[in-house]
């Protein structure tokens, strides 16, 4: 499995497993658990979740899926902005740990910026890290100005990632946010890398993928994986689709293929506000 280096020096799988809407239905539960376990088997050991997903049901299902295999997984979870205060973050983290049936979260993210001052959130994360409840912390959906504000908080320079909406049709971060993160060796965790499935119905991507002997999902993911500091976290609750998506790791796009994708899905020509889903 390809890996990406976090600022701490630790390496994590470049291909992880998204879990938004996972755990919502008893009917799909067995396949969801089987898919997560297949991911672990194949080296997709990073699992992304949040207290928000299904009001904790995604975390609960992950806890069941990794039973007996906790040490193989790198678990990322996210705290709601309204819980990201010193008093509430500790409680939110305890609830997540209980649902995940583990004693630590590998990477704990602020889901998006809310009203709690960033320095208070960082103090809460530092306390959780000192207590061994979380191993690393980071952020999600923070635009450049937010990152610059975060950077002024003492200690915050250890943030492990900024999880952002990033795919062929959402390239806005390339203008200034991604270069800023890259200068500081902070990897981007690209969420909704398949644009929640919509990208797979894009005729131009389908045509590109067919001509180059891959599926649209593989082309979309291979484009992201072509960069050294991008972690992708596509979500699928089907083992066959996970296998297909994992196939992207084996494709190294050529400079010609990357140039073709640039012409089909152009990079930003001006600054734009950060998009989120
Ligand atoms: P994705 O871009 O990963 O797309 C997921 C959708 O694509 C699902 O409907 C899935 O269906 C379908 N799909 C996946 N693979 C295939 C395939 N090979 N063929 C056909 N359909 C496929 O969207 P997400 O929004 O789920 O993003 C990924 C993860 O990122 C989330 O699950 C979550 O963990 C995280 N996220 C974080 C956010 C944040 O604010 N920080 C916001 C949004 C997402 P099926 O499952 O039925 O296979």
C-alpha cells in the first residue's frame, strides 16, 4: 500500500475508507463490516469517521468491524465544532472511544470551524493527547485564513492534516490553500474523492477511463494518488467496489494522462472560497 508521511514522521495508508452513512441500516450491516475488514486485509488501514455520522452509528459499526484487529487500523474521527471546547471535547472523545470500543483515536479532527476559539480547541486536543486518548490531531474544512489563524496558536504547528473536499471537479484548494499546506508538510485528506458518486457518471471521465484501461472510479482516485501528500478516503459499502477502487493504487498516471485530465478538469484560474459538503 502506498503511504503518506504525517508531520510527526509516522506514515499512514494513502488509501483509506470513508464511512459517512455507514451503519445506518441493519440490512447492509454485514456487507459494511465485511467491506471494512477487507480494507484492512488489503492495507487500506486508515478508517475515517465522525461523531456526526449517523449520530455515532458509524463509529459503533467500526468498533464491531475492527474487533480483534484494533492495532491494524488507523482511526480518524471528528468532533463537532460545538463540542470542540475544553469541557465538551473530553466528553465527546470519551463517547467516541466507547462507541469505537477502543482506548485511543489515532487522529482526531475538528470537523469544521465553529464558534469555539481555535486556541481553546487546540488546548483541548493537547490535553487529550497528553492523556493518551488521541495520538494526533488535525482539522477539516479550514480555508487559508482559518489555517493562518490556527498557525498563530502556540502548539498548533503539529496539526497532522486538513481534511478537505478535493476531486477532479473541485480543484479550488490548488490555488493557495494546498501550496500553503505543502510548504508546511501537512498532507491533505481528500474527502468525497468521487464527488459522492456523481463523478462516476461524468461522460468525459468515463471516456478518459475507457481509453486508458481503467474504470472512472480508478481514474478519479489515481489522479489524487499521483500526488505525494494526498490521502484519499472513498466510501463504499460493497466489497466489489472497494476492490475496484483499490485498483487505483496500481495505476501511476503518466504526465500525458495528467495533462489530459487537466484539460478536461481545469485547475482553478482564480481564488475561490473553500467548498464543503
Ligand atoms: P465519495 O466520493 O467517497 O463517494 C461515495 C459514493 O460513491 C457512495 O454512494 C458509494 O456507493 C459510491 N461509490 C464508491 N465507489 C464506487 C464504485 N466503484 N462504483 C460505483 N459507486 C461507487 O463520497 P463521500 O462523501 O462518502 O466521501 C468519502 C468520505 O469522506 C466520507 O464517507 C467521509 O468519511 C468523508 N467526508 C468528510 C467530510 C468532512 O466534512 N470532513 C464531508 C464528506 C465526506 P456505495 O457505498 O453504495 O458503494
